[in-house]
């Protein structure tokens, strides 16, 4: 017996900024990322853990990870000449 998994979608957002002509720190890059913007928790697969029963047709199902936010700064340094 096959188990149907409903289709799902995921939205990620990234904001990037690179400092240009900002003195000593030109070339510094800043990124703000938000993964799983809507914080959806869809089933993306079936993991057999124990035998299926009529009440539980499948065991623990993997879900899409919840929302996460990250900030990344990559330093640039350009001393004055």
C-alpha cells in the first residue's frame, strides 16, 4: 500500500548588501536570510519506524524544518593608500 504525500512549497528570502567606497571596510558583505518564511511544517516523507496499523498507517514522518533566521557578515578591509 502506497502512502500519498501532498505537494508543498517553501519560501526563502535573502537580503544582501556590499559596502562600496565606505572607507576602510569597503568590500564587507552583509546577508540576512530567512528560511521557511511562512513557518510551514509539511510532511515531506515517510520513515518506517514500527509496523503500520489501521490506526497508525505510518510511523514518525519527517517534517520541513521550522523558520530560521541568520545574519552573515563577511569582512572586507582596504586600508587607505
